[in-house]
């Protein structure tokens, strides 16, 4: 993988990766506004297995916004997310609150370069792959990087939070 400069997408996520000196690749594709699933659209457009493309979801665990990064091939297990951060109850966050807090729009929320860094949990299935893809901060733009770099840059905890 090659390092990409700031102009390779120009989102807060790619700027954060460049600033950190991380190795990553930006993948762009034509986003279809009618697509039912942003993540599955990305996997198909990039020709990448849905198990390697991860979606970024924002949930509320005991009232605190928390980021969950799970494969697009499955769903988020809210109970497992709560347990992973020592909480009791998790619910999906209000979309407006997620957008306002992260600085990204729904369907383009990246775990990287958020306006306010949130507690993050990465599904442990990510570690089975040398690289994974996550949103680069806008619809139609993905970033490919190692799961270790993603965890390190976000301070993510690895836990089984996804389910088929």
C-alpha cells in the first residue's frame, strides 16, 4: 500500500492518516443515491469481499456516544457492544447527533478524523484480514488500511460485536 497525500480524497480521515504517517490506499467509486446499503455498495463497486469492508455505526452506550466498526456482511450486536465497553445498554444513536458529533454525514461516517474522538470498538473479525476498508469520510470514498493501524489510530478496543 502506498501513502496517499492530503489531496487523495481530502477528508479529515485521509488528513489524519497522512498526519499519522499511516500506510493506506484511497478507493473512490461512483455512489448511487438510490443504494439501499452504503457498505454493500462499496464492497460491490470495489470488488472486495463484504467481510473486508467495514461500516461505521454510532450507538449510545449508557448515554455515551460510541463508534462500532463492523463488517458490512453482518449486523451490530448492541448487547455485545455495551459489554465491550463495560456498559449495560446500547441503542443506535440519533442520526443527527451522530453527524453533528463526528462531522460526517450518514453513509460517510469514518472512524478516523472525527470532529470529536469517540470511544471506538472494532469487530475482532477485522484481525483475520491483512487490510480492511472503511469509509474515508464521504459517500463513494473508502480507505484501505491494516486493522492494527485503524485500532491504533482510533484507540479502538477489539471485540466480537458483529453478527451474521
